[in-house]
């Protein structure tokens, strides 16, 4: 019973690690998208001003 519980906790920790990796990758992707949108809006405003 104790070994089963330890195994369950080990699996839970693994799932939490995988979930945190996925969340970190999603956050970095969103940040890259924000930077791309920011640069395109800057370029568009510069072109519109000229």
C-alpha cells in the first residue's frame, strides 16, 4: 500500500513537471507573439506617419 502511494505521488510530480513545462512554453510563445505584434504595429505606425 505504501509503495502504491509512493508511485502515485511520483506520477503526480511527473505530471506537474510536464504541466509546468507546457505552461512555460505557452507563456514564451505568447511573449514572442506580443513582441511580433508590437514590432508590426510600430512599423505600421512609422509607415503611416511617413
